[in-house]
C-alpha cells in the first residue's frame, strides 16, 4: 500500500486537525458484507456488520441508511420527479410525442414487479439489541436501542435483500450495451453525519455523500461471471482467476458459484460490476498503480479499449502532477452503467464510443478519484465543487494528453455559461442538486459554471497561485469532507488575496459580470478611457493596450475589496493603477500616450473573466475612424 494511504488509515476513528478548524472531525464506518447473488432472478441476499465510530461532539439517538434501489419503483420520488420536471433526463424517459412537442413517459413508471429495484432490511441490531426501524422510500429511519455518545463505537448487524432494477440510471441489469450487472448504490449505506447534522437525502436525481471507512466484501455469484470492483481482490487463486493472466479462467473450482473477496481501505463507497463476457486487461503505470480494464467481448469496441490503457496512464500521471499523488494501488475502468459515473477506485462508463469520447469520459471520471473520492465534498449540496473542479482539470488533461493544443481550452465553457446566465433560468450554485427547476440549469451550473470558478480564479490570483492552491487543497483536505469555504481559505492563504466576495457572488447569487469600454478621448499627449461596470458582480480588470508601432502595454486595475495585487507573471510593461472600489460604476483610466498612437484597447484579453457581454470589451481605433 502506498505510504500516504497507510499513514492516513492509521488516523481512522481519530479526531483530525484540519486547515480551517482546530476541531475538525468526521465519522467513520467499517463495513463487512457477504452477498449471495442469483443472476437468473437478479436478486441477492446479504449480511452486513457495520462498526460505526461517533467522532462528533454530539450524542446520537438515531441513524439513517440509504436504500438507493428503492428509487426504481413506480411512484418513487425519482419517478414522480421525472414526470413533473420540464426537461427530464432523456435516458430515463421515453418520448411518446414528437421532437417539437415531446410527451415524456417515465421508464420507472412502467416497471413491473420483476423489473423494479428494491432494498429491504429484514433485521437490524445495535450491539446485539434489536432496534426500531422504518423504510421510508429510499431512506431507512432507525431509532437506536441506546444513544451513541461522543467517541463511542456501535456495531450494527443487518440482514437484507435486494433486486437489481432494469438499467435506467447508473445502476441496474442488462444495460443497452449488454452488461449484465452494474452494481452501484446497491447496499444499505449509512448516511453521513457532520457539523451540519444528518444528510439523509432521498435518492431523487443525482449525487451522493458518504462516510469514510474500510470495506471487506464477499460476493458469491455464478461461476461464469467476471467481476470488477472497488478494492483489492483477496483470493484470485481460490476462484481460479488471476488478474495477471488477463482474465483467463484457469483451474476454476467446481460448483455453481464462486465467492469473490475484496478489501477496500479508506473509501466512502463500494461498487462492482459483473458479466460473463468481460475481457480483462491490466497495465502498470509509471507510478506503480495497476490499471484494470473490463469490457464486453465485442469486436466493434475492442480496438478502442485496447488503446485506452496507454491514455489512462497518461491521464493518471497528469493528475498526479497537477493535484497530488493517487494514493491507492489500483484503479479500474469498467464498461457498464448508462454514461459515465465515478465510484471509489473505479468508474463505470458506456463503451460503444469513438476513441476520443472514450478517453474524454475516462479523463473526467478518473479526475473524480481526486475531486470526490479523495476530496469528498458533499456533492448533493456543493455539486459544483465535485463536477466543476473535475471538469476544469479534465479539460486541461485532454488538452495535453490528446494533443488538442487549444490556446483557450475553456472557451466553450465560458460560452455555455453565458448562454445560461442570459437565459433567465439560471439558479445559484448553492442550490441543492435535486432542487434545480431544470436539468439544463443544473448541468451547466455544476459542470460549466463550477469549472469557471477555478479558471476565473486563475484570472483573479494568477495561474501560478491557482496551481499552488489546488496542490495545497489536496495536501490539506485529502481524505476529508471540505466545504466551499475550506477551498476558499486555502486560496486566500496561498495568494494573500481576500476572496470571500468571490465565493459569495459566484456561488450564492446569479449576479453577472459585465465590464465595458465607454468613451475614449484624446487629451493632448494622453488618452482618457472611461470604463463602466455594467454587471453587479465586481472583478479586477486587466487592460491590454496595443499601439500602432506594434508594442503593447498591460494595465492592471485592482479590485479594492481584494486588498491585494495580482502578480505580473511575466507580463512586460505591466502597470498597476489605482484600485477600483466596487460601488463606483465608472472608472477613468489615463493612458500616457496620445490617442493617435493607439490601435486597440481590450478588457481581459485572456478570456478568463466570465464577462457576459464581450462585445463592449474592445475599442478598435480603425472602426472608430470608419464610423
């Protein structure tokens, strides 16, 4: 095991001093599960022993479990949401109307008893004593036999049964690409309790939050199935299956079933997939990480999947360098699910794609190993940190690994954000992920506006400080549950800038940025430039002045509330002028050159400021003369 993980695992169950608080704490849960799977009925039974450590300062009288598979039943909250949102997820509905006038039918609503998913808890004890519990949709409400005091442990033992739903969203059986079992969110999972209290969110749309812990899982399944899973396989010889021999079935013991035993240290989720036709290959990356690949034995996709390991290694090494070292000993890419979704130590992705798409989805989901499975934000509440940070870093990775060589790799993100910001349907990034009025608004906010939070932060504090911030964030908050403010404080400490206004305006409001060039006039040997703050969100302003002799001058107008100046970062002839207080809607800038010498003036030549109207960002002398 890599040293970083060993050191952190020793902290399990202990109070941890964090960057931002002197008494940071997080709960801990160790799972032992044994599951028996009937692949003909797509049902399973299981036993679970969970040792829960209450590291909080609070006495707990209740706990909650997630029962995610109960979402895939007619009448569930997920089903009703599909029937009422104006733009439901297209993967989860059937269009009964026309393209111009769609009439969507929920795929969950029409499931019969044999197709639905469910998780049912048959018995539950706490330290040997029976507890009262009630299944309420996708949440199990448990009244404890005795309160769990601060610092105490409690052992919960459970018997449960489940049915794997038809593949509709992320989890399920018999996917469109023929994968038998995509087993995510498949077991009763203890809800997270933190400084905000319980996070027993029902499974309605998206995103998850979990308790850090260690998993020991045994899965008994038809002997013809091959598994890929969170964690390390403990018994390859017992099942006659060696990862080192590319999935060859050699000397397999007799009997109808085999038991696969996996151990996963320091994770907050456990996922697996299984299919009788999986091809399994491996590649050992330069950093020692073993990369596993499982995909269907389909000649049409084989070439792309055979090329994927090399690019996956390049992506892994890129993220190691840009964020911090991947701490586990393996990572697995599995064909399964309904698109692409990250899980602990693995991803499920659909495999019938072009090579570029296959690498792109792998890049995004692999990046989630850092921005969610190492830096475990509550993605239900702060989905933009999870999806947005991942989108930012995977965009940079694709630009390098796939040799895209884009000078402005985030340009499309900015255009997507502007479209949302001017659409009239934008909601604040602080909106709970399940509560956006439109899926469109959620998607652009979480993935696009969330990624711009980082790229625009580079505009605010400089690229070097941004890179240092991301690495410091990893160093300070890995294997913890950081909040938006925790990241912001890291950025402030790295740069020295005051940034609370940025977090507030960008994530808690829908205020927009719009700076424009107003009147430009000559004044003898000088030029007077009237700048306007049209949008209500403040920003520092970078001005680029291009002269007729081919020279350039860079002018930086600091934002007063930042109490700080951005480094020049190699810009020649950069001039820092008087700060611009936010309350002033205009600012007069004096350029010490006659107007006749100027050919062009541009606000934010980098394109990293999310200005919603760039048409007023440029003064073009030639155009002015024509007019």
